[in-house]
């Protein structure tokens, strides 16, 4: 009898606990439902939300300082928020000419071409007084230095506006841009004009390269246009640089001429001087390794592969792994095996950072190796992955 009573008492306690849990869950679900209904009731519809965000952007610009307005323009670019378009449009009337120009560029990036007229007007910009109101204006300087500053700013504004129009292939602006290039054959404008891909533009750029063969911007423009007329001039540049180095082994100008020519030839797929660049990479030039990888020339892959086979430090393994991925070898089974062996060969404390180079490698084996040597929560690894997602392998390569 006593045992039966105890059992019923125990069962009653269990029942009461179950009822309490049930009521708690019911109340919790009711609260969640109520909050959801309140949010749904208060949430604006899609058009109202966009309008509200547009007003927020306008308020930010209105209350921002001179410098902060420029920062907001770049923030709008990075966010890709089209709600910023009305605020950016208002910036086109700003007395800050740099703000106008950068706002115009971001408007194009966001898919809005309303800045066309503002950019065309900047092609003939000559108002030097606009820069005297700028915080960057060198007030404590000689009149000659101030004049030099103003001339540089005017040139930069005009050609940035031209580049934005050219990069977006604004056909209406093309006659103005060609006229501008004929009057002032700027290298940056040459590369932007190459976007149009028109034979008459290639002829103009080639003419300038013949006159100024040592300036790399014209050759880069012809690479974009796949115009092989630049190749003999580049080979000649390399030989000129080599001759300068023979006369003076320390000649910086000769070295730069050789490097620029050899790298640009690689972009054309010409490997005549790949050995010269390979020697620099083998001698430890990280800058040259990155430059060679960015040419996209797959023949350079063998150089990186050979270095990777014997690499014994994390920095080299990381760099060679990324350079091979940049050249398109991330899915190559032989390269993958060499990369895994290189990471595993390092001292244990170096394997973590070296494994980050495997982020672009798609195989499950490579991704498992990253997880093996990195903690589950690793801000540094997460940062590298975000870089890769946002900017690809280029964003992960060491900065020059």
C-alpha cells in the first residue's frame, strides 16, 4: 500500500512537470507568433522599404563631412545598394569635383547611366579654383607648387571621367574620347579605349606605342585588343633593356624594360623570355611570381610546380599554390597531390597558414586538409575565404 502510494505520488509529479513543459512551449510559440505578426504588420512593403533606404542614404550624405561624403560613395559601391542611387545623383551637383566624379563611377557600377552628361562635362574641366577649396590643397606652398598641384588634379579629373565613359562603352562619347586621346595620348585612357575593340582605336594606340615603345600602357591596351603588332616592339624593348644591363648591371631602367616586355609578351602567349622571368621567381622574387601568374600563361605553371615540390616554408607553399590556382591548375590531380604533400611536409606549426592556399582547390581532400589544420572557429581563415568569395584568387595573392 505504501509503495503504491509512493508510485502514484511520483507519477503525479511527472504529470505536473509534463504539463508545465507543455504550457511553457505553448507560451513560447505564442510569443514568437505574436512577434512575427507584429513585424509583418509594421514591415513596409518592398517599394516603401526602398524609399526608406533611399532617404537614409540622403540623410547620411547631408550630415557627412567633406571627407566622409567620399567615404560614403565608396560604401555605396561596396554594398551594391541601389537605394543609394538618388543620393549619388545629388552628388553630381556637388562643388567637390572629386565627389562628382567618383559618384558618377559608382552610379554606372550600380547600373544607372544618369551621370553621362556630368562625365562629358568633366572632359573639358578647367576650373582650377575648385581645388583651392579642397582640404588637400597645399596652402602652405609656393605659387608654383600650387599651380603644379592644380594642373595635376585637372588632368586626373578629366582622364578619370574619360576612362569611366570608355570602360562603359558609351558610343555617344567615343568621338570626344578619340579627340582627347589624339591631343593627349594618356596610357590609362588607351587601356580604357581598348574596351571598344575598334580597329581605328587599335591603330591610334599602336602609333603611340611606336613613338613611345618603353611606355607599358600602350602595349597593355594592345594586349586587350589582341593586336599582335605590339610583339616585335616588345621584343625590341627587351633587347634594349638587356643591353642597358650589360653596360650597367645595376641599371634599374634596363631591368624594368626587360620585365615589362617579358610580362606583356606572356600576356600575348609568347614565351620567348619566360626563362628570364622564371629565374627571378626561382631566386625568390615573390613580386615576379605574382606578376607571372597574373599573365595567365599556363606554360609558367611548370616553374611554380617545380618550386612547390621542394618548398620548405609556409610562405612559399602558400604563394606557389595560389599561383598555380590562378593559372587554372586547381583541379589538376598532379598539382593537387604536390600541394597536399607540400603542406604535410612542413613543420606542424606552419601547416595552418600554408593550407589556406587550398581554398580555391575544389576537391574534398583539399578542403578536409584545411579543416584538419585550422580550428573550427578561425577568424583569419574566415577572412581568407571571404576574400576569395569577393575577389577570387587575385584577392588572396600577396599585395605588391
